[in-house]
C-alpha cells in the first residue's frame, strides 16, 4: 500500500477514536489497513473495539461514528469487530485482534 494510503488509514482510525473518545464503554481501539488486492478493489480498513459494555445506545454511537468516518472516504472499505474482554475465552485479545493491528491511544485516558 502506498504511504498516502497508510496515512489516510491512520487519520481515519484516529478520527474514529476521537468520535468515541468520551464513551466510557470504549476501552481500546485498534486498526489495520489492507491494500487493494486487485486493480478494481479498495483499501480496506479494519477496526477492533474492546468494550466494557454493549447496549443499544453504544451501538448507535458506534454506527454514527462509522457513518461519519465513511463520509468523504467511499474509496475505503470498512470492517468492524466489537468485543467485551470478559466474553473472550481466557481473556485473550490475541485471538480476536489481528497481531499486526495498531492500537490507537484514546484521548484523555
């Protein structure tokens, strides 16, 4: 993937984290950008969210953040995986988050 694409992916991931920064249920966020695998394909940005709780209000806030993130970036495909650490077997993040994913520090935490 070109440097500009990695830069775009990092900026999009940071924007997503900023949109959810004041949501206490969002504990950690990671991202990984994959290059297009064919000339007609798009960059793919995968996001992982570790949540302390998951209810309808949080889902709406996450959905809204994804819509706002996609605005102006229709050339980027988005994927999202949400999980609660307590729900993972042996609380093993490595089984749910891609090892190459980059964690985004959450503002103010």
